[in-house]
C-alpha cells in the first residue's frame, strides 16, 4: 500500500475542511497546516503543534513519528487485532504497512472530528444490530475463525479505541432499537459505543461498570449517558452515548496522551500533570476541580487502568476547549498492578495524603469535603452493585479490595 501522503480533514457539521497534509519523507513524517485553515481554524494540538505555515515533525517515540493528535485516530488493542486479521484475510502483511497506511482505515466516523484521505472506506449500512450475534462474532475473532466475521465487525462501525471489544452504534431511545454506527444517523437515533467482554472478563463486567457509572455520577463526576443493553439471551452489554457527537455534528477530540505525547502503556504521568493541563487548556478552575474528583474517585474505587488515553479534551468549531466527560471508570487493575497514573508520585498505594498534596499544589477548594463525599459513596458499593445485577462473587471480590484502600483514608 505504501501511503506517502495523507490529507487531513476536520468536519464539525456538514462541511469538511482541509486542515493540512501528512507526508512520509524517508523515515520522518511531516505535517503542514493548509493556508486556508490557518485563516479560519484553530490549533488541533496546542502543546505539540505550532499554528504556522511551516512543515513540522516530531520524535519517533511514542507514536512512530506521528503527532499525538493524529495517533489518537489509530486503533488500540481491539481495533488493531481486528485490522490485523482483516489484512491477513486479504493476504496483506501487517509489516508491509506504514503508520500512514493505518490511518487510512480510520474512516469518517472515528472518534473526534478528524478523517483522512485517501481512505479505505468500507460500505456502511444502517442495519439492525443483534448484540448476541456480534458477541459470538467477537469470540470467533479471538479464536481466529471466519473471515466473514471480520468484515461484518468492520461494517458495524469500525474499531473504537481501548482494549475491550467495542462497536459504534446508533441507538433510538424512543424505540429502544440499535443500528450500525454510520456517520449520518437517521432521525431520533443517537451515536453510541457498546462494549463487549474480552476473554478474561467476568460475565457481569457490564453490570459492574454500570454500578461504577452511578457511583461516579453521585461523586459529582461528569459522564455521558450510559445504560445496560439486555439481550433476549440474558446477556448484558454496557453502552455509552458518544460525547464527541452532538446529533450528527462532531467535536474535535484529543486524549491527554496525544496532548502530552505520553506513552500510555509505559506512562510517567501524574494526576498533577492532568490537573495542570486541564487548567491550562480550558482556562477553567471548575474543570481542574473535576479532574481532581476523578483522581479521588479512581484511587478510592480501585480504577487502576487510569492511563492518559482515558482522559480527553474536546474542541468545538469556535476553538473552545473543554474537559471531556469521564469514561472507562470501573474496577480495574493495570498490567503491572499499580495505578497507570501516579497520584503525587505514588503509583502503588496512594491515599488521602497524596490527594491532599495535589489539592494544596493546585489550590483545589474544599478537598477534604470532596474526598469524604466520594469515600462515603464508594462505601455503598454493595448497594449499587446489587441494584445493577453484579454477581455475589464479584461484589465480595471488589469489596475486599475497596476495604484495603479505605484503610488509607
């Protein structure tokens, strides 16, 4: 395939606009804003890109020579597995593709408002979705079976980021119906993401995440609407409304990893960095406090998969930045067992002491009250878990870990 040039477009509403061009020059990737966009648009990545009419390049690491804002369009673990298997079905060696080739598969319905041309668009139809059949199809992907399944999953909305299998979907709350996640949904349909369990996940993982969603809302954490989709076969699937979509219009999305060029799989990120960048980018003290609440919640609720790809910022067509709603808040452990993001330099066992250090440095108002309120909510884990159908085994396992954490408060 050997793509050497890609045009980068942004599309907030019906009209797309050429942002600039990515060029592979020997082993370096250059990006240059278009003259027209420099007159009418806004910087896509204020920390890393200069908003000027010059070719720009960055280091090979952490994103294979790409600026993080474009690397955000690449698939993560699940999407990469799907892409790899589809290429194999077409007898294309993954090793023969460069990073620009990978971007051509992102499509025009990927996260945020960016898309790339030329693109490898697959036909998308607004077909009805059967979650159980898709769940079976995902099991086939993990077991290495059926090329037909790969194509079906691609056409069901691409490959959202993250390790767990996900699809883009259109959801109609009036009729409770689901269709494939095409970029322009019919009237009354909303853009959603629906998650499926990975091989190692417990059967009630969706129920656990729903209970955590409710605890997070009670903790004053802003999140997009979430719900459980129950199937005829008795399975539960966790879904969340996309916060990068307003109807069929889009918002530009930039992860903290992309903003700060953080290698989220080997991160050196601290919640102090996230609070600082939130205040700097949004110029909003309330957004900084919101980031502090997330730190407290993640510490108290044992969400240790709290890496920099799980924090994002949104820019609208007027160039205004906001902290994106929180997502992927659930009981979790990272690959090394510690928090992916440190709390006042403590990855292992942060507690009240570290959170108060952050609050002092960043002048967070009433941090003791915030911490105590969230602690009180997490102490009601059993109630939330029972309310949303978490199994007795999972309730006890999670409660055991939460008790250890509470001893540090």
